[in-house]
């Protein structure tokens, strides 16, 4: 388990306490590597003082060089260490120091891997206290709804056995898990300053590994609007509160998404094991599939379009099912 922590003296104990409770739920030994990187407070001292009952905790004080003193560098360091501790055949997970995992978070990740996933992206939520501290985000509710509808469209148009419905579209560093072999095969966490979590998830899929977008592993994050990593989750929530940003980069116009999914499904059927690398090239070079950012003003109409398409696709699926049933009966 890798937990990057920079100036997290106020959050590190709740984070470790939650991980320790989660470790109690699994029979395998759990080692938590805390990387207190470039800290100006007592994060490391406080973390070392925590008396874990079920997990082993290792705290490293590290001064990352300027070119690595960012989210990618910090997470890479702790996950590399965690992978070393887990060893061949093990599982490496990561969360954030300002978050606390649900009590069955470790077990839920291990369960998904046990039934065939190579990696698992969980979900991020706010507990009741965090919601109270947040500004009103009702004006961005359509964004979360559209994300769920896009996940459903993906399941209907390009289903994958290892990532069945219900699923989601996110990959956050606060809830990622993968086998050590998968982590090493993709070269670890990308050394980039922003969105290293999504880049890692993309690398896993490009390499042909099975990434599960599961609702089972849940992490509750802090309500702060000023984060340690510029452009991270705290900045996302702050921009939502100000209604000042485009929608999340994971979202795109629904019609473009549908084109992407139909083409991807067709190529997946036609290609052999080289499909992931081939698809990455298609996405990178196709003007028709170029990623476009949505503006909040367009969300309502995008939600309506996605809902209509889902109804149409489900009706078509039901008609096919009925025809097959009639054929068997006859």
C-alpha cells in the first residue's frame, strides 16, 4: 500500500486508522508505506507515532528533487516501495493521505482481482461531514449524471467481460489497485506533475491488461478546496464550486463518444491480441475522435441525448432477445 503525504499532519492519522481497520478484514499481511515527501510539518513524526493493530506501517521521509517533486513523483516513489514489499504475486494499492478508505476497501479490491481483474479503479465519495463543509455543487449535478450515462453507453456499445455493468469511468489516485506484475509491466506511475492516476490507468489498458472500474472499493476524501497537487481533486471541486471550468476531461460530447465506442467495438472484434496498441494509435491520429471538452452549459442537452440513446439501445437489445427466444420456441 502506497500513501504519498506532503504536509498532511491534520489528515494522516484518520487515513492510517481507516487503512488499519480495512487490513483487519483480510487474511493476507498488509504493509502501508507512507512517503512523507518534501514536508514542512510533522507528518512523518505523527505517522510513526500511530499504533497500528493489523497493518505494518513504514514511514519514509524523502526530499524529492525538483523535477520529481510533484504528484507523479510522490506516488511513483511510494508505489515502487509498496510493490517491493508485496513481491511477486502480490497486489499494490494506493490512496491519498487526506482520504479515508471504507472498511472493506482492501477486501473489495482483492475480490475484483481474484475474479480476473489485473487492476481496479474504485470510487471517490464524500462522507456526511465532508458534504456539510462543501459549497453547493447542485449546478454541476448533470456532470456526474452524464458520467454515469456514458458508462452505461460504453457497456451497451462496447461491453467487456472483465468490466461489466454497473461500472464507472473514473480513475483516481485515491483508489487504485493492481497486481505487482501489472504495475511493473507498465513501468510504474508516470512521472508527470498532473493526472498521473489517469495516465497510469491508460497505460494499463494500452498494455492489454484488464482494468475494472468498480463501485465496490470506496474512498471518502476531504472537502478541502486547496490541495497539495495543483490540478488535483481539490482544485476540481473548487472549480466546480465557482462554476468556472469546463467539464472533467473524462467527458466528451455524447455523439463523439458513441462514434468512438462503435469503432472500438468493431476493431476489437476484428483485431487479435494487438488491439490495445492499435487502438491507441487510432485514437491519437483520428481527427474524428479528437477529444473535446464539454462546457457546463451543454450538460443538460447532453444528458437528454445520452438518455434517449440508452433507451433506444436497450429496446433494440430487447427485440434481439425476443427474436432469439422465438426462434428457440419455434
